C-alpha cells in the first residue's frame, strides 16, 4: 500500500470516527479533535510538505462533518501542521512528556485559531472565554487518546519510505 | 523520528494550500451550490454509521454523561425541579391564562397557532467543536424539510433550519450571530431587522426609527413579508428599548423560547418565499387575475 493511500485511509477512518463515536463522548460538551490531531501528527512524522497536504484534506473533511463553511478548517490546519513539523526539526531531543505537551499546545492552538477565523468571518459569537475553554479541553482530551492515533499516523506517514527520504535520528 | 525529504519546499506548498482554502471559503460564503452539495454528500454517507453508533453507544454514553457531566446533570435536575414547582403554581390559573392568551392572539391578529408544523426530536449538537448556537434534529429532506424553515416551540421562535441532510438537519438558533429575522413590535407596529448576538439575546439594529416609541417588555413577533420566516411567530420581549440612542438604535430582545433543556421542536412547514419579487407578483395576480 502506498503512503498516499495509507494517509487517505487514515483520514477517512478519522472522519468516520469523528462523526460517530467521538461525537458521542464529550467532556464538558467538547469532543476530541481527531482530524486536527492526524494533521499535526502527519506533520510531525512525515515532514512539513506531507503534513500541510494532509492537513488541508483533513480540514476539508472536518468542515464537511462539522458543517462549517468549506475551507475554514482547511485554512487553519496546514499552518499548524507545518509549524509543528518545523519545531520538531529544531528539537534536540524529544521525550514523551515534551511531545504530549507540544501536541496539547498544537491542538489547542488549532482549535483556538479555527474559532478566531469563525469570529472574523462572523460565523461565531465573540465569547472568548468559551473558545479558550473549548481549546484547552479539546487539547487535553485529544492528548489523552493520542497514543494509538500516533502509532497509526506514524505507520501511515512513514510506513514504507522510498530511498530518497532521509531519516533523522533522535538527538541529531 | 521524522521523515523528511531534503528537497521539500513547505512554504510554496503552504501558500498554495492557504490560497486554495481561502478561495473555497469565499466561494462557500457566496453560496456556490456544488460546495454545499459536496458537504451534504459527505454527511449523508456518514448518516447510517451515525444512526447505528447512536443506538449502540446509548448505554455507554449514559454512564459517560454521568461521570463527566455530573455537575451539569445536577444543575439540570435543579432547574427542572424549580420549573416543575413553577408550573404547579401556575396550573391553578392556567384556564384563565389560556383564555386571556387566546384573546390576546385575536387582538393582535397572530396566526401562530394555526401554522402547519412537524414535530422533530433534538439529537444534540453537531459533530466537532464548531457548533455553538446550533443543534441537530432527527428529520431532514426525506421528511419534507427545507433549508430556511422556521423552528419554534410553544413559547416562540427558536431558530431556522440551516443545513438539511436526508434524515438530519441542523438548526441555527436565534442567538447565532449569523441569524437574521424581520420582526415587528406588536405595540408600536414598527418593523426592523433583528440579529443574534451570540450571547442569548437578539438585537434590532436596523429599521427602528430613533424617535419610535418602544416600550419595555413590548412583545416582538416575526414580520413575514419578504422575510424567509412566516409572520406572527412570537420572538420575545424588549428588555432594552435604547431610548437614548443618538445615531443608531439597538433594541435588545429577550427570547420568548427557553433554549436550554429542549427536547422537541416544531418545524414550521409553511411555503418558503425564495424570490422576494414573488409576493409582489402574487399580489398583482390577485388584483389583476
């Protein structure tokens, strides 16, 4: 199976999960941001370009399932994925705690940015407190379920690398 | 461990994707039909999965809600107790009240209770975390619903249908910042355009003259006419007439319908006026058959 096909499979599975099971289980009315997490982790494992392309598709699918205007999340997800990839390339060493914290920050930032764009386009009210609370809870909730998602995305992003791809070791 | 290609050029790719996203967003906001159809198609494909998941996860979800929503459930319980006590207190005078209400409806000429409606059940909020001021209901185009139809309870206007899929629909609540409705003040007969504020109220900030006499607690109903919603649906009461406005008047309305703790809603099935010219043409046809 090619890398693109695997990523597509992961995105479609993510879409199905986000629209079904994950929607049923909310904490304080906030659900897991699975497609945003897939976008971020693809940026982390697969590099900025793959991350951006995957994030764009993830954003379009997310827009379709949540009913926001098409392109809104596709506008927000790619910069977050590229930023995560860029930060990851500059990190000297990574620990599970640091990775978890980075994922929390990235998801909260992505969620917050989406709300901000929604406000700018007049699609959401301007209750900043609600958006901040939503961003923080979705960040924490998503990190809590990130371990299996990380494995699947890692498999999808770098499962069978062609020879031209360079592998960078931790601490390099 | 990261896989990256040394020849990767993330900046041009990112700029290209951002431009594409902005274009799509602009086209969608301008109402380009294929984009909405694409989204509706995705949701319709997911629909059978969602229905099955709803049923399967019901028992687990009840436990989940008990664990993570305990405080909310307690508050809800408390609210319902207070409401029950209030209704018991009111039951003594309900007959007299209903007679008074009927008389009021006759006096102001409201046809609200005679509208043809479809009862729908609330399923919850739409998927994801972008659904503030929106709720999902269990009926869609298969049941004859159309985008733009008014949604109300016995107390008054709740919102309008925003997205209509085959067997589910999304209701944009009247408090949503994008919600616009033509309204009429029952006392003064002034008409204006009300919009949601995102904070639980509506505000009429267009159409009301600076010198118009607007009373506190004045009843506000939908105006009909060129508005998408049928006339005479109660909207709420004026809680701030903004009497001292110098340049622009912003009359604040408290919604008559309680948007918290709803279970069922009525979708008003009255014919939609899609073309603003239509009512004028219809009038001409009546005058000159």
